[in-house]
C-alpha cells in the first residue's frame, strides 16, 4: 500500500523561534551571515570554495534574474542565478556582462560623436537616463576619446538644437584621465585630488575603456559585503536544464559563470542524475546545484549523483500552482527540516558537507531566519526580488498603485517547458505557474539591508552570532491557529486603516 507520512505538512507561518540567552558579545556588529554554497570535505578540514556573505540568492526566473539584478545582488553579498529559459548565447552574454562589470569601472552606455547635434545628444540622454556622455570619434563606448559632455554644459532652450556637440563638450586636452591598469583606489584618489566628477580610463591608443564616477566611490563604501572572485569580479550563477546542458554549460563556463543549478520543478529524476554525472565528467571544476526535492530520499539521490548543493521546495512559490494542478509537493518548513536532517546524516557518514537551499514558501522576512534555523544554508527568492528597481520587468500603475510584473516559469508567458521536463515530447501540457503583479518596493540595496538587519537582530535574540550556531542552538515552536492570529495586530483599530470622510 502507499506510504503515509505520519506528520502533517507545515509551512514557515506555523512556526516561531523562541528566544535564547543573549550574552554581552551577542550584538548585531558581531553577527556573520556568511554561508557555504557548494559541497566540500568539511571533516578533512577543507574550506568551502564558494561562500556567500548573505544567505540570499535570486530565483532562476525571467521576471527576476538578469545581469542587472545579478550585479546589484553581488554588491550585497548574494548570488543571482540568471535564468536559462533563453538562448544559450543570450544567457552567456548576460553572465559575461556581470563578469566584465568591475565595481566602480562603468562601461559608458551614453556615447556620441563630436559632429552630432545637441538634439541628438538630448535624445541619447533621454534614452538612457544618464547625463554624462562620452564623446568618441565613432560614437561607440570604446572609440577614441574626444571629450566629455554633460547636461550641465548646455541649455537646450538657449542653444540651437542643430549646434554640434564639439562646440559644448570639454575637449580631450582639458580632461583629467587615467590609463589602463589603474586600480579603483588610485582612481578615487585622483577624483578627489583633482576635484572632478568622473574619470575616463583609456588604453595606450586613447580608446575609452570605462568611466569612474565620484558617486561610485561612495557606493563602493556602501557595499562592504560585495561578493567578488579572485580577480575582483562579481560572482554570478546561472540556471540550466536537462536537455541542452552539453552545449549550454561550456558556453556559460567560457563566459565566466561561478556556479550553476539544474532548474527543475522536480529533481528526483534520472534526467538530473545523468546531467550531473555528464557535467562533472566533462567539466570537473564546474559547480552544479540540483533539485528541487522535498524529502530525504530526494536529497540522498542527488547527493550521490554529485550535486554541489540541493534545492528544496515543490509548489510553495507565490506564483506556483503545481500543488493545485498536480496535487504534488510538501509544506516548505517540513521539507526543509527533513532534508536538513538527511544532509547532516550524509555529512556524518561521508565527511562531505552539501549545502541546502530553501526555494519557495518565503513570504515574510522572518521566514528566512526560520529556514536557516531549520537547517537551510541559504534561501532562493523570486517574488522578493521581483519587486525591486533592478528586476527586468516593467513598472506599472494598477488601481493607483505602483506594481511590477511577475510571472512563473511554468506559466504560458514564460513557456519554460524544460523546467517541467519529464523526458517526453517537447512542450507544455498545462500551466504550473501564473502571470501576476507584485507591489513595487524600490531599490534592492535598501530592502536587502532591512531584511538582513531583521535576520541579524533575530539571531541576537536567539543568542547566536553565526548561521551554523543558529542551526545548532535555535529553539523552534509549532503554533496553533489561535497563536498565529495572536501574532498580528489585533483588538485595535490601526490608524492607517481608518478612511477619511
């Protein structure tokens, strides 16, 4: 007969952390959110080859993870997994743009020739929203530098739109410049000493390589946790599928990708086992996560197949309707607890530590802390990141409120049939995701700062200063329906809910 789990399936909303003793050294400044991303031999004293500075990754979704969000999240210390439901060439190009983006070294995206008109210049500024324009011989980002012009150098209302850019630009001989090979610290020293707002970096032939801005020096100091590789480039991940991985993986590795994950709604499959073994055989240094699973059997299967980390979660995402459509899945808290137990048992048996990622089911910020306390090494978030300026979707006004578009990879809009591939014919038989909106929330930096601050303060309440300590010492209680209701504002009239007459 069928196997029945004795315990009910629970969500994060049904649990709370119970405070522990907060000692004098357990203060926010002492809390570390560093966490491992890929497998390593912990018992042998190995160090994990890839660590994050915050336990947050962005989901492998069209509406979430592109190169712009990847840079923004790497600045905060996390990793974005650029979506794979696009051509190999486009995905590899996104990865390459992240790796080519040096912190503080900006490729000029607003460029013009000296013989073009102010009218053309205004259009270029309106198109990009950037008011500092590089004037190059051929109007390209890497052409021979001729000068710099900003929107402060002219007033279109007092100048002829047909006037040439060369009449208003700061010419080359008056520019403060830097040569190829300069470090960011050296460049910032020049900016402050010479009192300039931007510093062009050129090669030996005078071709523009990048611009360094005064404002970015402050931004660099704002991101002390930024996640960089040994060449000082941002860390970036990518999603792959079980169909074209033999072509996609080498292209992503050539572009500089640091870590990949098999992106599937269900990872306990022969297709993932084959993909993991093929990839590790052909590219031994590649780091590949796998999933998703919801129990010990699924974890052990992927661990033995060679997964570098394992993702947990089926049907818990806010835009996922897999449980509704197929009646399959498990409550995210229960799944995380069981898989964490299997991970610990695997470690005790083999000495190999395989990080686990809780993917889906996180609605409130405190759910992240709960997931970590239950054993997750990091979380993967879709809806959370889709709300920010840096996500690739449109910002709209709906019913008087700003929102951003957000759709699931199992929706007809995404048409990512590979994510739900069961080895049959190509194509989607039915939807497992919806097309929706999420409330617009502003910048990634501001929101991630608030979220990680909540996690840090909660850890202090629990009397711990690291994620491994939280996993070992946390006290967690299951809630009754009445105590869940008690946890929100109740028996009062909240001021901002009273409508004015």
